[in-house]
C-alpha cells in the first residue's frame, strides 16, 4: 500500500511539472484606425496621432483633404473609422444619412483664417486693401465649392467689399494645405489659409477678423461602417481630452468652452 501511494504522489508531481504555473495572459492585437481629416488638421493631428499611438499601442493612419471631398468619399463607402470635418455642417449632413454614429458627434475646435504672404515675394499685405496692389497678381484660397476654409476666405473678402475687385487674381487650391503650398512656393504671392498651418518658414501672416465670416466650427464623428467603433471613439475622446487639447491650442484652434485669444506670428 505504501508503494501504491508513493507512485500516486510521483504521478501528481509529474503532471504538475508538465503544466504551466500560470495560464498565459491573453494578448490583444493593436488596432489600426483610418481617420479622414480636414487639411487644416495636418500638423495638429499628426502630432496628436503620434502621442495616441505611444500611449495606446494602436496605430492611426490619416487621410487629409478637403472636407467636402472626404464627406463624399464616406458617402461612397470609403473605409474610414473617424471623420474630423472643418465645418460641422458636413457632419450634420452625414448624420442625416445615418453614415455617422449620432452619439459620437462632437465639436472639437473653431478654426481661424489668416492673410499669408510669401517672405521672398517682395510684397506686403496685412490688410485686404493691400491686395489691390499691382505687384500682387495671384491670391490663393481653397476652393469654396468643397473646402470650408475657402468658403470663409470668400465670405471675408465679400464682407470687406473686396471680392469683386480682386476676383480675377484668385487661384484655387484643392484644400487649405495646397493653398498654403502655392504661397510657400511663390506660385501665389498671397493666400488666405488656416492659422493652424500658417506657421511655416516661407510665410508671414496676419490674423483676419473672425466677424467677417461665418464661424468655422469643426466637428468629428465615428463613421457608422467602421469595424473599430470603440477605438475610433477612444481616439475622438483623446483629441478632445487632456492630451489632445493642448496640441490643438498650440496650432491656434479655439477649443470648445474656451475664450478666443489673439495669437501673434
């Protein structure tokens, strides 16, 4: 009998030795989000995305472009997880078509526009009347047919009584980043662009009075067709939270619930 129990004990020890002491922890593969974002967000969101990846392990891929064109892509079934528009009206339009998740719609910023001048152009423009100069032959704005910052630029020029006087000098960029590039390269001596992208070495800028155009209230929402809705919502909250807001402020955006200040170049 003693030998029998000794064999049983050896068998138990053998089985225990063959089994792991603790079960392996489950692993979750990182999620890759695809975010459609207005062109004015390129600098701010690139920085926010890098910080989000660092803190969560998830990856964010951005598709920057004109808000109107991105909205149309979503209507045509483009596989985006989150849409950050340069004007809330585009989010509202998608919500009416049930293409974004209603309870994820949120304002995240108000944008501002500036009069940007190429440093090497030899011209000066700090007020709209300066655009009448014969030395200024090309004035770039984003296409108002689909770019909210182009709409704001045109509204401001009309409000100032300048549109009809300089319309023949206007050249259109597909979005506000392309518009900025026209100024950076000197293809246009002057442009009206987003403050959020204006701090580049080739350009000087002057803030345009916000009362001259309708507010550029910018909103985001999770796309209904997204297969990563929870992670997309998490990233939206990251943008509007303690990590994202300081970065948005750095690029000149007015944030929800905060007063408008006057930035300097």
